C-alpha cells in the first residue's frame, strides 16, 4: 500500500495535497478505496460551497454501501473532478492521481499541520 510523503492524511482516510495559493487537492487514500470496493458513483460538493474541517461534503457509493467523505480542511470548494461523473472507477484506479475529488481554497493553511504525516497514517493503517 502506498503512503505518499507529500500528502497530509486524516484518521478517516482522506488526504490533502498542498498546492499553490493556499489551495489543497482532496481525495481518499488507497487504503480507503480498497476497503470500499468498486466505486460506482461519487457525489461531489457544489462549487463555492464553504466547508469546515471534518464536515461531510462528498458521498462515495460502492458495491458495498454509501460512505461520507469529510473535508480535511476548512475553506471554499473551487474545483471538482468532473471526470468522476462518468468514470467513478478512477477512485479505485488512481486514488492519489486522477481519482481526486475536489480542490479547496483553504481558510487557514495551518490546518494542514494538524493532519497526519505519511508515517503516522501508515501506523494507523497497520493497527487495524
């Protein structure tokens, strides 16, 4: 299982990647997608929606069930991955690449420091 070093992780298996101008790209981890099974539908948040860290803002439906996905940081959704509307399998195929969910303009980029490092997240996954 992969745990990219340039990402920040949550205990609920989301990841955030810091990008330019206080932006963060959000997705779910390889561990999460493997637990979900085959993803069949993704309900993305509305553009310009303001979310708080820890708030459910995306729904992923798999062959097993529907699951809420939580925003790792607070801010405004400025872009969503429209490719998921027609190809939700990208979440399974490339969770750290083309399977991302949305980009958020962060209210406070320091929130990223409250998230888990790749080493801490790897330990969390090994405990289960």
